[in-house]
């Protein structure tokens, strides 16, 4: 009969470990080919500054606003508000209460931006202004002298009516040769809903004038840049056209302040982004441009440089400033514009998202316009719709401190996300698809959605341990897991041999003492937990032979925090078969 010979008892054990996770998540390569400091999957985890892995923070309820589609933190010396906009609803959260502002009736795509001391919402139905209290459509007042009259040595103009404006316009009259010769608008006024009436008075007679309200262009893509407003996605205009307002005046849009980007390509402008100094980035569906918006030059003379003719942007809300760079989502993945050595040259980088290409391939490109991103706590957070979903379901997290992808966050399907700074305390707000507006909260280990706390699972799938030998079969010996400041009490530890079905080694592991947080009720005998290092060792002898062993850790509640995982095995160097 066949005889299998194994010299396990004579061989010295070999060892493998991961004590540094700063290489980040790599879901593209086979687990057995990953370097020592990478891992194949991290769900709802983040990298610590020391290079360990721990569960992400949870969320708490911030504001009740019925899952707004767009969030924007509006911050001026006099106003500090989280703007929350959705179909036909315009509201804000001021740090303590939520208020809804009437006068907004728009649906579909829109752009939110801040300029000077105003907040703006650009829609296909018009441009809206919000001064912190009042919301109204932006309109420009124009006046025309119908008759200069006669006998005037001085004259004044009264502006009345106009539908109870927020602020009345003021108009000054100039007299020449006894007639009113010039009307000068010294204040445009704000919030007119109907045309006001002009009345000219003075020591002469018969001077009359007519007022007119002119709407600015309507567009769904906008940015405030170099003290001007730029609009694209214009109603009734070429899809590659950008309109530009006057300096510091969003009401005035001269016809000459218009230019086309890549005319004749047949592609629409997808996004605008203010960048460094006078440079503005413009994206189309499959190309990227840089416009130098020098205020000294006329708009028609602004230099336009094509940065890439094959990489564009799929969603304007994914374009985010990351340090001195700008990152965004393209069909090729997450890319960035970065400076080259020579100041006048720029390039689009190779995709940053190569290590998570499996997730990029799963994006529902038909709904990619719903993708959104932000930069917070040294992390680029990209929310994307996967697997046919109509809105973002997963957040892909890149850690700029360690220059790697940290993992995939679930349970936070969001319509938008934005950093906040209420009372000079930095925070992050989510518009959840399952609830209201949530706040990323370092004190929470669960997600609070509509008042209900829901625990999220944390998963860490390490690389495949080959023990320095990728060819030879091995026989498992033991493993040691080292937790650090971990509180999860239901950890499941399993191993995956040669990418087969995982084998559970241990379950319901207490990874550390449960945290006692302040405030708490004083009770007799209470002991404050001092979280530190907890080591757990497990015998894994008796498992089938393998070439690669992949450890996996999962927890459904509490904080899972992993510092090191070690394993040992025997190399089965002799495997004789006789018969």
C-alpha cells in the first residue's frame, strides 16, 4: 500500500508574521504574493499612526433632514452652517438646531459653493443666494431712462415694489442740461421676485425710467474661483461652454465672459475645480484641461491647456483637493493632477486605485454621477455605487499619511459627505441613504441611524503566509494574535488554506477589556479598564497541508484592533510515495 512520510518531528519550525500594516490593502494581487506589510481586505477598519489596524469610528445623529442629496459646510465670520439640499427642500444645521428655508423649488443636479459672504446653489432652474438667513434667486437690476424730463438741477430716484425684497436697490441720478442724463445703480438690492418701479423726483418734471430684472445663466456645474463664479452644464447653451461672472459680482454676466473648452469634441463638461493660484481644472467625459484665469487678461484670452486627452471625470463631487494635489474618479480609477519638476508642465498620474481595482471594476458606471468624495483626517474618502446600486454603498478610504488604501467602509451608504468645523472642532458629516445626517464620531462604536444604534462588522483578511517558501507544502503548527487597545468580545479567528473555504480556529474571542467611557454611573467595585496588549495563541495542528495560509479576523461589535499576527509551520521537505 502507499506510504506517506512526513518528518515533522525532525524539522525545525518556520515562522511568518505581520507586524506592520502600513503597506495598506491590496485586493488586486493574490494574498500569497503580497509583501509583509500589506493585507488583502479591510472592512470598516483604518490604519493607526503606528501602523496597526483598528475598527473605524462609528457615527451619531447630527441633524434631521431626511437624507439630503447635497451637503456643504458654509462658514463665514458671521455664519456657521451645514447646508443640506435635496429636491424642493433647502435647510441648514447651525450646530444645535435644524431649520428649513422656504423659496426653493428645484430638483435634479446642482452645484453648491461659497463666495465672499454668500452661499450659492446653481441649478438648471436658476441661481440661488443664501445670506445665512434669507434664500432668494439671484437677479440683476437694469434701469433705462425713458425720458430725461426738463428743468432739473438735481434729481433723486426711489425704487419701490418688487415683491418685498430682502434689500432695496439704490439708484443715483445725474443731471445735465436740465435733464436726467444718467442713472447709476449703487446697490443692486437683493431678493426681488418681481420688477420694481422707479420714481424720479426733483425740481424739474417728466423724467421717467423703467427697471428690468435679468436672470443670470442657469447651470448645474459651478465653482467660485478667483472672486468670480464659473458655471457650466448650462441650460440652452453648448455643453462645452463656461460662463463667467464679473469680479465680486455674481449678478453680472457679460456676454464676453464666456469661453468653450475643447470645442468640437462633442463631449460635455463634467466638473470644475478651483486649484492653485489662478488655475482652474475642467473635466469632460474623457479629457482634462487646465485654464489659467488671470484677472488681468480678458476671459477670451485665458490660456487653456489640455492635460489629458483620454482621462476625464465621472462625477464633479469626487474632485477633491488633497494637499497640493487634486484627486478625482475617472473611468480608469482614482487619478490625480500633480506638478512636475518644471513649473509649466503638468501631468495626470497613473491610477492611484490599482491596489483596489477589483472595486473600481464593480462600480455601477450608469450611476457614477452619484459618487462623491472628501478629504478628512488625512484620508481621501470616495463613496461609490457598486454592483448595480443606484447610489453610493461603499466608501473606499485612502490613507495619505501612509500612502496606501486602508480599506472599504460599509454601512454608511451616503448621498454626500463633507468636513465641518463647528466651534473650531473638526468633524465629518454624512448624508446617509438609510437615515438623516450623521456625524463621524470617535466616541462611538456603532452607527446611529434615525435614533437606532446599529453595530457594524470589522473584518481583516491578512496576506497569505508562505513562511518564506512559496513552492513547498507546509503543515501548520500554531498562531499568536496580538491585540492592542481592542474591546471586541466576539472575534472570530479563521484561516484560509490556499484560498479554499476558511476554517474557524476560534470564535467569541475576547480581544481585550470592554471600555468604560465617561460619563458613567458610579457603582461599587467598578474598575476602569486599562486597555493594552492582549495576546492569544492557538494550536492549528491537524489541518490539511498548504502552501499559503491566510489568517482572518472578524468582529461584529466593539473595536477590533490588531497589532501583530504570528504563525509557525513545518516545511514538508520530504514527501515520498512508494508502492
